[in-house]
């Protein structure tokens, strides 16, 4: 996937602060949202994704060494493994030396797990993921019709663990839960930058914690072919430069995912995005070779020849081999961004089109896709492709994954295809979690669909494309933002309170770290690498206020390739600045009631003063490190923005109208600072803008 098409922010307000509610309003909404608020005013749960129904009751189940689990009903090896994992995480979270095995004796059990039905041999999109969880002072009970529901309920149980002045506990609750959509995926592109198997496993752990159930593994592209093929060994030997998954690693990862209730859908992108295949087997190409692994990003010309019988024989054998390795019923064939240049340039392909009455390259690709669908059918697979595969001749059972717009999802289901949404869920665009959170597969574009068509919308997938990530920073680019997408796909459509989502997202950060995710550690390590011997604090303080730009901006700013190191500040800073969000929240509180928010004003002043004065401390870093030199203007911008913010505060607190000259100067400063510098954004621009607007609005 070239991913060069910009995912626009159309239709969703990005203005920071816009969604931030006052603390009071947030409390009211939270109380409305969590039923039975009166019973347990001091019990706050952090569940993500939010369950469909929860009642928080009086009482707490105290956790101690006596905590024992008992399993009843249908047995499944996944359940034993899951209980051991959960108890292990509980041990890590609480330090209590819990027995890791379930108890054979129901009398001893504090937590009863009842699996009411068997699991599927191969987990499918139809699997029942519902569960009920009840906890009271004395114990808990988790019941589900299938092992997958038990896995989901166990994750909820883990997230409920909290502590008070007395001990660790789980609050008394009654939860009835099930997903809104059956397809809740995460795509990882392991082609453009290599992602070792342990990175994949950690992300599977995080997905399981967020109840995501499809790992879409993008395994081939122009820049690398990443799976061992025994039938066509040159694919991985020539196409990967040694960075590929062995078949044993694939099998191990499929089992790892299955244990966590996650299906793995492999993607082998054809007929475009195939330079790495063609480097190994140039006879499959539409234009004469030789080919070499591609280093640059974008939509490229090399492409398989859909008129060549050998291509189908090759794909038939290859898909047969991969169909055994990947048991899931779905098989992704890509199909995106075929520019057709090599088809147009080849007289044999042109005359084939004329003979077959294929009027354009879309028709030719549809011809290719029909043949591909037959091959997949032979191996018992359902075909799925990106929205470019949509064509009147496409067999209706092919699932379409929309990345170019929500309208294309509506078109697909209207034409009878099952559909999945990825438009709006591109993590590489570095949008804030609230941007993704606002995008609903059944949003306004789907409003006019018939119910039968709506039911064809299976869900969505977050996409982590690989141009600007490596194995160091990938986790920080996915998490915690993907959790907001996980919630959109699991929880009810009415679960929409952005402040509450962010409250819980902060908790998700800790939850994922406790489970071994590296998304937080990478940041400090990367900063330390840039800072050398110096104490890290001042640099961190600046970096906390910066955010990376997304793929579209970066690809325009300089010539990138897979050989360009991702070792700059833009590759370290977090996609969403928590410090800026905290400032925005305070500003919302202060501006909602300027006369009665002395405390908020004081806090804002303290933050801005601290950040302003910090320029002096960060200078030595910038002077001593060639890699940090580009950060200098950003440090200056933070200084000036804080000055402007402090002046705006003076005006607001005194209710004194700023001079015209000040207003003009502040506006031009904000315009200047809004632009990316060194491929980064200063995250406090929008909140400072709020302050300046508020000052300007004083009569
Ligand atoms: C894509 O981003 N080309 C699917």
C-alpha cells in the first residue's frame, strides 16, 4: 500500500478544546453513562472498551492469596492458558503471590468461570464473543456461550482491578457485554520496515487487552516479501534481505493469536505493490526486468501481468501453500493503487484487453480478481481486498476494505459486498485519538442504507502502515490511540464522551505497560540517544509539547526511503501530547467560568511559566547534538507561545481588552507556529489559540 492518498480530516472538527468538557459536565455525563451512579459514588471504573451494560454495585471483592479460579462447563485449552496469563498479570499488578493454576475444587473457588458452549475449530467472524460478569463482596462469576466470550470477560476482570486505602480489590459489578461489530482489526505493515516476531506478539497482547479480534498482517509490498515460501524460496531469499518470518514463526504466531481470541488475516498485495516478488520472479511482471527491492515509498509502476497464464499458476501454488499456513477463512489480496502504466506500455496486454473487450485497466484488474477469487475458493478461502477491487464483475462474496472514504464502504455494501472500514483509522496520519473515535462505520454515509446492507458492514481496522515506523517506535505509534478505535468498534454507538474516553485512555497506557508493551519506554530511550550524556529532563519537557506530523506531511517534506534512519525527534515524540491536552482541559475549565476558576488560572500560569523558562535549559542540548539542531525553532516557538498565553491570561483575568497591536502580533504568531517545523507540530498551539481568542473577545 502506498498510502500516499491523504486521509482528510473532513467532517470532523479537529479544533483542540472543542470537545473538552468542564470537569463538572464530565462528571454528570459519566454518572449518566455508568448506570447506578448513586450506589457507588467513590467507585470509578476505567474499562476500555466500555461494556454494553454495567451496573456498579455496593461492595468490593478484596484480593488476597485466597483468590482461586475454578473452570466449569466446556473445556478448551485456550481457557487454561488464559487463566494462567490473567493470574500472572494479576500477580504483577498486585504483588500478591497468587497460585497460577485454577483450582480443581469449586468449593475453594472465589472466581467461577463457566464456559457454556464449545469453541470453533477455527475462530470465525461469526464467533460469539458475549459474556456476563458478576462480582460481589464474596466472589465473582464469569459466564459465556463460547471460550472467546470468556477471554473477553477475563480482560474486563483484569481492567477492573483497583486499589484503595485497604487493599487491591475488584468493585462489585454486573456486566453484560458483547461487541457491536464482529470485525475489529489492527493492520501492521511488516514489509516497508521489518517488524520482528516479538513485536507482533506484544501487539497481539495489546489487541487482546482491548478486545480486538483480527490481526491483518501486511506481509508483502514493493519494499519486502516477509514470509518463507518453500515452493518459491526466492520470494523470501531475494525479496526480504533476510528479514522474513519462517513458517514455524508463522504457525507459532497464529497459535499465539488464537489463544488470545484473535484471527490472523494475511495480506499478499497483488497485482500492484509487488516489486519484491518481481525482484525474485521477474517473469511474473508486466514489463521487462530486472527488478530490485524498492527503497522509496509511493505508488510505483511494477505490476504482475494479468494476461499471463504463468501468473495464475504461480499464484495458485503460492496461495495453496499460504492457505495451509494461515487457517483463517479470509485471505487478503490487496488490490490497491495499481497505476496501470506497465499495462498500458505492453502491446501484448493492450491486445489482450481488446480481444477480451476489457475497456480499461479497471476491467482488466476485475478480470484478474475474478480469476484470483476462483483460486481462493478452491482453497476454501474468502477473498478480501482494498476498495479499488470494487467492480460490477467482482463476485459478491468478496469483502471490500474501504480506505478511501466512508462513501466507498456504503457503495460496497449497496452493491452486495460485505465491507470493512479503515478510512479514518490510519494511525500513520498521526491524528489524535478523538479524531478516530468520532469515525463510525455506521456513520452518516451509512444512514440511508437498508438494514440488510448495514448488516453487511462487519466493522473496521486500524492501520499501521510502515513508512515511518521501525521496530523501536511502532508500539508508540499504535498505542494507546488504537484503543479508541477498539472502543468505537466494540462499544455502543452512544459511547461518545471524549473526555471520558481520554480519562480511560490514560489508564490504558498503564494497563498496556503492565502487560509488557514498549510504547512508553521507547520515548525516553530515543530522547536519551539524542541527548547523549546530558540529564534528560529539560529535553523531555520540550518533547512532551511536540507531536509528529503524519505520513502525508512527511512524505512531502523530504525524500524518504527505507534507508533513511528514523532517529530524529519526529520519530521519538508521542503522536498525542498529554501535556497539551492537560493544558487544554484547564483552559476549558478556566474559560467556562473565568470569575470562579482561580485555581485553574493559577495552574495554567504555572505551566506556561515553567515551559517559557525552559528554553534556557534546553539550549545546551541543541548546541551539542547535530540531530537536535532542527528542534531550536520549536523551542523558540514554545517560548513565544507561552509568553503570548501568559499575556492573554493577564487580559482575561483583568477583563481588560488587548490592544489592536497585541491582537495582530498574537494572531501572526499563532499562524506561524501552526505550521510544521522539522516535521513536527507544537501541540500547545490550539490551547494557546483558545486563550488568545478569549482575550480578543473581551468587550
Ligand atoms: C492503501 O493505503 N493503499 C490501502
